[in-house]
C-alpha cells in the first residue's frame, strides 16, 4: 500500500445553510412572523396563497434556525425526488409550509415559506394524471 | 426536435415536477411571484425552441465554462433543451467549412428570429486584425450576424463593456457589442464570468413572455442586476451594526463580519451573486471570506485596488500604522501601500500623502 492510500479521505457535503454554525441573530426574522400571520389571514379570507423567498432576505443561518424553531414541526413532511431532493414540511401552524429545494449535490438551491392549503408542487398536473390514466388502461387491457 | 419543450423533457426522463421546481427556483431568482413561476413553467413547457447563434470573440472561454459546468447535468441539459444552439465553436462537433456553413444556414433559415449570443469584446485595432475567425475579423462577423438577429445577448463583462481586453492601456482597441450595434435590442449579462442562471433566466423570460426582460440604464436585466451585492448580502446586518473584519484572519473575519474595510466592492456592484450564489448554490466570494471585486461593473479592472476600501478612512496614516501592527494584514494592500510609501520617500524625500497610499 502506498503511503498516499493510508491517508483517510472523507467526502462531506456541506450542511445546508440553515444548519451551519450560527453567526448570530440579526433581528430580521421576527418581522417575518408578522408577514406570515398576514398571509395566513389572507389564505383564510380569500384563499390567496403566498410564498416568501427566504434566499432573497438578509437572514443569517442563525435567523433561519430561529425561524424554524419558532414555526415548529407539523404532521406532514413531503419529500420530493426531482433533480435532487426537495422537502415540503408542514410547520406547527397548519397552512405554513417550509419548502427547501436541493440540487443533486445536496446544496440548497432555493428556500421558501409557502402559505397554502397544499404546496403547489405536491399537486399532480392534469396532463400527468392523463398519462397515468393511459398507463393504467393499458396495463388493465393486458391482464 | 421542434416540438413543445415538455415532450422533449419527458422523453429524457425529466418529470414535470422537476421542471416546476426548476422554474420556481428561476422565478425566485428573478424576483417574480410564485404564480409567475407557474406561468413560466406552462409557457416554457409549450414553447418552440428558438435558434441561437453564439459567437466567441476576444474572450477566454470562461463564460462558456461558467454556463456548461456549474449545474448538475440535468439542469444543464435543460438549458440547452430550451434553445436550438446552432453555432457554438467550443461545443459544436463540426469544424472548418462545415461549421461556417451551419452558421450561414441557421442565419438564413431563421432570418430576423434567431438570438445572437456574443462573448468577448471586439478589437478595432489594425482593422480588427487582432481577433479573426476563418480569416474574418470579429467586427465583420458581428455586423453580419447582427443583421438578422431578433435580439443580441452580450454574455460576460467583455461583450457587455469591453472587460479585461479593454483594460488600460487597451492594446487591441477593444470595444463592447453595444458600442458597435445600435439598431438591435441588446441585453448585457456582465460578470467575469456571469452567473449561468442569469442567462437561463433571460432565455426563460424570452420564451415565456416573447420579449426581453426589463433592463437598467447599463442594459442589464433588472431582475438580476436590480440591487447591489451589498443590499442582498447576508453580511449586511454586520455592516449596519458597524462590525467589520479588519484583516482576513482576525476575529471579525472569523465571525463573518462585513468585508467593507477589506475592499469589498459590494456596495457599488449590481449582480445576483448574493442570492443565486455559485457552483450550484454552494457558496459565493463573500461567503468564502473575500470581498466582491465588482466584476459585473464597467471597467472594474481599472477601478483601483481590489483591497482598497471604497471610501478611504478619515485618518489614513493611522489606518496604515494600525495595519502594520497586526502584520500580515490584507497582504497585497499593505505591501502595495508600503512600496508606494518607500518609493515616494526615496525619490522625493517627501512626506507620504494620501495619494501615495491610494496608488
């Protein structure tokens, strides 16, 4: 064995930003909660959905951890495998979803808080349903 | 290959949700509401692919590298599935006369409809002789290709503003695309290199809305270049609190404080690095601990030292004294400052002035 092979090599994917070392709270997260409460009220009153783009806001990793902790964990956690993993997790406040898109390398590509009854991405598209229906018909005709 | 995009994608095993997810990310990058992401997905799924001709001029191929290497293969495939890339010297298999013929055919068949992408500046010195392809000068090729183009996308700082070839003393007489072409819509996508998603975003906008996105006074899409790096920087709160890293290895640097005093050009640089990031969202210069160079601004190369703060401190002599105490401070900056100081002292026996320190 060459000396080089004795060097242990570990490939470690960087933690998502929200779990990395906190660098300090900025105080920018609490106002978001007010915006969320407005959005939830709109959802109840008019059915209008909202998405807040977290990467567009001046939030530190610590702010995101703070937000995650405040919003808590709900009953539903959806995992989507589509060109990298996406998680669409209900928070302790039903109607508020924490949506994180990863790429195939595991890095976060975008992160949203979605206020909706069901996140848009979870719904099946009618054309896909039609394709599934055709497949089902075909399968049954072969039985 | 000319059917709706979504059919091509499905054939390649790209699901609708993958595409939706991609569009959601793209829309978020373009600061569009989620409803627009959905509309974008619907429109792009049904879009016919426009013909694209990509001409490289006085450039380093960094822009092409940026586009082709920064995302996972599936996304990269998507970028090229959205368009019919009919001519790109670095990527195309054809060479010589065949390649030139492909360009001529694409230009003829899609007269008035194709998108023209230019990377690199155009040298005007010695009748354009500094950069020729197939025996023809860049300016000649540009003027020919621009005639039938629906729009021109100037990729990278060289095509947008002249870039490094134009840097003082500009030996080849390099100019930008918009210096030469006045009668076509031109989108500048500056950056050295530019962020690939910005180009995809411009194409997505073109496919979705049939028009080019709204541009700022420097010809850049507002969606990506609407705000400064500084305004969208995750270190911005530290700037507001007056917490600055003073050297690249002090406690402030370790705490991730603002890099303003280390020469960060974020406050005067309009680009999307702070939100879109680089290398598939892994990181970006400021996140890795180095200030912004301002590469998406005109003449960034001649804008002074990368390590000189934007506004000079009130008492520069005290600043340098403090810096030399901590030693290896901002290595380059100090050595430059010291050299200037020494040189000035040697030649004129004069007191070091602010102007010396800025050299």
